[in-house]
C-alpha cells in the first residue's frame, strides 16, 4: 500500500494494519475519509492517492464502516468518480443556472419607490353592518368562544385599526393606571373611550363586561404592558381583583392575545358605533312622505280633496 505524506500520521497506521491479528482497516478507512473531506478541493496527485488507498480498504471492511463512509462521501462534492462507482453512488448532477431576466424597460419602471406596506392600511375594511355583527357576536360569546374568535381574527385579511400614537398611548396608560388604582371606574371609562376613539356606549360595554376579555382587547390595542394590565385588574373592580383565578386567567389570556386581533376588534367596535349612528340618522329623501302616503293610502277619517290646478292667468282649469 502506498505511503503518502498527504495524510499525517498515516504511516504508523499502515504499519499497524500489516501486523497479524490486528484489524485496523475500518479505522483506516474512516480516518482516511475524514481527512479527505476536510478540504474543499484537491490536486490531481492527492485525488489519485485517495483513490488508491480507499479502493483497497473498501472491499475489506465491515458493512457498518462501509455505510458510514458511503454517507460521508455521498454529500461531498469532490468525491472521485472511481470511489463513487465502487460505493454504488451517483455523481452529483449540477443543474444549470436559470437564465437571468432582461432589464426592465424604462417605461415600466416606477417613477418613485413604492411605500412600505403597513398592516393598518392593508387588508379588507369592514362595512359598518359587518363590524356591528362581529362586535355583537364577540360580546355575546362565552370566554372560550371569544378566544377562538380572536385567534381566527389574527389570521384574517381584515384591516386592523391604526395603533394609537406612542406619546398619546403613554399618557393614556398612566391615566388609566391611576384611575384603576383609585377604583375610579367612571374616569377610567372616559379615558379609555377617548384614547381608543370609541363611542361611550361601546366603552361602557367593554369596561363593564363581567368576564374581562373585551377589557384585555382594549388594553392590548392601546399597547398597555402586561404588568400594568395586571394592576388594572387588581384595583379597578374589587369583585374581579379579589378573584385570584380570574386575574390569573386574564393575565394568561393577555400574554397570548395578538395585537393584530385586538386592533381588528377595535376596528369592529368603531364600525359598530358608526352603524348605530347611521341607523339613528337615516337620510330621508324628498319624496319619502309622498311614497309612504301612496303606499298606505289616505288616513282614516279624512276626506280626499280633488286636485285643483290653476293656470298662469289665475283661472281654475
């Protein structure tokens, strides 16, 4: 077997392998392979020496050693073709690189760079009627149903509400924490509604909900830190703060609540308020009264007078 200085310390192993009663060939092949794959490329002389040594050892080792060496050389790109054939491996197929696209014509190039997409400006906006239905469904749902609704909202293409500006949110969070610490529910409700631009009716429903998930959504939409939200739960309402189980459940819920889902729910609350305003102040057309009279006929107890037309000269026709 050829001795080579390509593999340091290999001469001693070769000498040991010739000794009677010592089968060092599996170790030789493993070491030889490890040394060979450490370099990314080899010269022609180094490749010839590896082929000569490895070819003699492969046939004389056990199946486990042959499988281990085969696995190492199968993923090595510079394995000699002779060794690949001996191990029953196929040479790696190098696929040609796809052709590059031609330059974009100047007429198709945008005149100005596209603005980055923002979550608050992308997606499908809810109509007031749809927002009112979503809000009503959420407020009437049980706690486990609300969790499922919010999980689905996080992956929907609905457009979330725009986050509250940072300086406004910081001021609002401080005011809300102080109101909660004083158990001032009225001030807390007013501040929350003004911060999130919510109708007073909707804000009252959020704050007075006995289960607490709407309040968690409102706090998450405002960007309230989790420790502050826990203090709000403890001090705002005694009946809620005294229940360790309720505080713990809502704290866990708040940690897992997606900000996007909370902002979508905020958009639904705002839309539901708009739907209520539209229903209250429905636009009346100029002929609504005439159409209602025609549909319902004359009122009972009133006589219908004949229509008298006059000309431009003042005489009756």
